[in-house]
C-alpha cells in the first residue's frame, strides 16, 4: 500500500536513499528489516574500521550538508585511539533557504539514518551519538524518538546492537531557532547548552569537538547514504554518479516550476532536464531567468548558464556550488532587487553577531538593499553593495559571511541592468 | 517550580543523556519543552533550569536571548508562523504574510487581544518545495493560499471557543 507523499515522485528519479519513501510503515523497524535493513551493519561488523572507511572513500560520497567535503576522508581524520571517547553528531539543523530534504529522510526512513550512524560508529570506534534537529521540526524529533525507542526495544541500539556485542547509544537533541547552529562548530556549542557561535579552527571537531572529544559530524543525508554504500559496495555507489561525485542526492526543487518537490537524482544529472522534465518546466509557460543551484548561499546562475551537469565539480567550475541541494527556480518576471533583499534580510537576521565583518556587513547590506528597493537608491550604491560583499569574503569567523556575500555579488554582477532600471522604477514587483 | 509528570520524566531523561558532568547540554531542550507548558520563559523558569542543570542563571539567560524560538513573553495559544524566505516569496509567501496581518489585525510577534493567536514572519522552515508554508505551533501547512489561511484561522477560533466552553 502506498502512503501519501508531499509531492508525486518522478519516473526519472534514481531511488537509493528514498527507496522506502511511500511504503506503508516505512518508518517502522519491521518494514526496514524486510527491505534489506541492517544487512549493511552486519557486513560492516565483519570489516575492519580501515576497510569501512576505504569503502566510503571508494564510493566518493561527499557531504550533503553544504560544503561537499569527501566523507571517507573526514572519517579518516577521527583519531580512533584517542584517550577520550569519540562522539558522533548528526546535523539535522536543515535551515539553508531552499532545503527541505533531511526532513523526509527522518520522517520516512529513520532506521536508515540509524544504521548509517551505527556504521560510522564502527568506523571511528564511537559508542554514542546525538542527532541535532532544528526546533521547528518538533514533529520530526518525536518521530525520531519513536524510531529510537523501537530500535532500543528490539535490540538495534544499546549494549548489544543486533546481537553483535557492539554498544551504541543514540539520542535526539532539539535546536531552538538559529540558522547559525547548522554551522558545525556553532552546532557543537549549541549542543553543549550555549549560544550558537562558531569556534576557532583548528582544532577541528574531528580532534576536539563536542565536549572537547573527537567528534564525527555529518549531515542527515550523508549518514543516510552509508547503508547502501556498505551493502552494495562503494564502487557500485560511485558508478551512479560522476568521477569524484559518487551516488545520488535529494534535490529540493522550489520556486517557479510546475511540479516543485524533492526528487532523488544521480550526481551529474543535467540541470535543465531536472527543471523541464522532473519539475515540469517553468510555470505559466514563462521563460527561465535564473537558478539558485544549492540553497540561498550559492551564487546565482543565469538561464544561459544552466545547461550543466549537476555535480560538485561542474557547478564549481561555473562559479557556484551544489550546496545543500536546494534548487530555486526563478522565472523571467522575478524582481532581482527584491530577491537580493530577501536573501540579505535573512543573513542579517541570522548572523550570530560574533564577528564584525559579518554582523556589520550583513546589516549594512540589508539597509542599502532595502533603501534601493524602497526607491531611494543611488547609482553608486550598486558598486558599494558589490564591494562591501566582496570585503566580507573570507574575512569572517565562519562561512555565514561568505554565504551572505556570494549570492549578493553574483546578483549585482549578473543583473546589474535590473538594479539600474530600478532607479527609474521600471521593474515588475515579485 | 513544578511541572507536569510528562515534563518531569523528560527532564530526568535529558539529564542522563549527555556525558558525565555535562548537564549544561540539557539547558536548551529543557527550556524548549518547559516553555510549551509555561507559555513563556520567566525569570523563575530560568532559575529553575539553572538549578537543575548545575549552571548559573546568567548562563541560561544568555541562551534565551540568542534563540529565536525562545520567548520571554507569552505568545498566543496558537502561534502562526508565516515564511517569507525565497522559495515561499516566489510563490506568494510575502503576500500571504500581508494577508495574515490584515486578517488577524496584528503585526510581527504580536498577539490578538483575546490571547488566542500570535503572528510571526519567519525564515525558511524547511518546506520550500511545498511553499508557501505556514507553521502553527508545531504543525506544518503546505501550499497555503489566502483562502486556505482563512480556513485555518477559522479552525483555530473554533478550537479556542471549544476550549473556553
Ligand atoms: C552558516 C552555515 C549554516 C550551515 N547549515 C547547515 C545545515 O543546516 N545542515 C547541514 O548539514 N550543514 C550545514 N552547514 C554545513 C556544516 O558546517 C557542515 O559542513 C556539515 O554539516 C558537514 O556535514 P557533511 O560533510 O555531511 O556535509 C552550514 C554551514 C554554515 C557555514
Ligand atoms: S523558503 Fe519558506 S520554507 Fe523554505
């Protein structure tokens, strides 16, 4: 029996981590066990930690949280013989505008996430983990707690995981409303009960993370991809994608398309095909103007730049990022000044205030863009907005400053004519 | 302070889930769950959480000032959050928020005179592909049109009346 999903799936999807979405009872351990659940964990239990990490490296899985760091390499940085115990932290803060996928992985397949975490536990010799979930997702925290309870009750967590003698405890931890807590070190401070401000690196979390213990931190989708990699082999997973960009990922398509939704595609999937064939094309028969390829922090792409394969390296080559998989589609009538303003309002609101270039930079950019939007802009403001943004790049404590600057620089450069037109108020409102 | 048995049970579990001596980690979850019951984070609650977690009241207070979901003043019984971030904006989120303000006669972070409903313009809440999105307390509503919004509000008012009777 099928269950109602938030959006209809597309026949063009390649379903690896979303395989169980739509199955009745997909969130239960019984359904999980009936659909190859825990095969990967049992296999991993027979492997050495080195072999598990090697398999993840072979898969060329890269972090799905934003930066796209190679997962196997990250796992290899965690010192397994450190005198302090290792901790696993799962980033379920999901707050990058345009992103709504971790939600589905927790809602529809929590046991896949648990199994991925357990395999990571074997790989870095950790015996405890925390799933940090944004506060707004209270219903998901409850769902995750129920899945954890079931796993404990049936012996898939606790002192003897799946009868193998491996010990692992796993808990949820609620956020309380702060985009910055998605940044890994701010998240760790938040987990420790503090304000979510970023930490100086080094030391990196792998060496001194949560409570100064060696910490492995990955995104929900990253961990959820691990069972398939171990079960079917790293090479098979890698082969789904393009070189150095293994596997599949959940693409969150939103904005001006006929069929917005979350769809699983292999890395390297053509962007225009995703827009036209999966998402049913631009609404109302309008023309495409631009695409934000991976969440609001990514430089925007003009329509003519969108004929690309979606993998980390190809998108990087054209000056943007795959980020968190949040693809926002803009039609020809979109007001780019209003769009840039809304992005900056967000970053100004979410800057944690810890470092000055970010706190002051985002605030002044917001004020300038607001003034511009209200019709009091001056021609020279266009350059000032670009320059202030460029001055923030690389000069902030964490990447929130870059996240605010990058889209702004790209919008001002690529849509300068619209800013100029705005001086005489000819642009159509959103 | 006394809480319901459910909250007490949750607190007891929270204090046990972090490594030895790291009970400060329970501060944020405790505040969030307690707030659901007390309606706001008062000085008394801050002191209570500080005592239970073994930290100073100031260490709790500074946290309250940082997180957007923590409130020092009571919200409405139903807290209506309208997202106007980019994905919602493109499909009518900003218009929906304007509509909400008019419909309810209140602005950002204000509460209706009867204390039933409060409104907040919020940032992306992870419903971008099913925008525009509204969250009422902890319940998500997707593809919300102004008409659908009005129905939701009527539902809240009915629920409020039933409670009052
Ligand atoms: C401001 C900011 C916000 C972030 N938000 C998130 C988030 O919500 N979820 C997430 O997984 N990663 C987020 N990240 C990235 C994390 O810092 C980190 O790189 C990631 O969680 C690592 O996991 P991965 O390697 O599996 O991607 C954010 C980074 C920054 C700078
Ligand atoms: S932009 Fe509104 S939910 Fe993401």
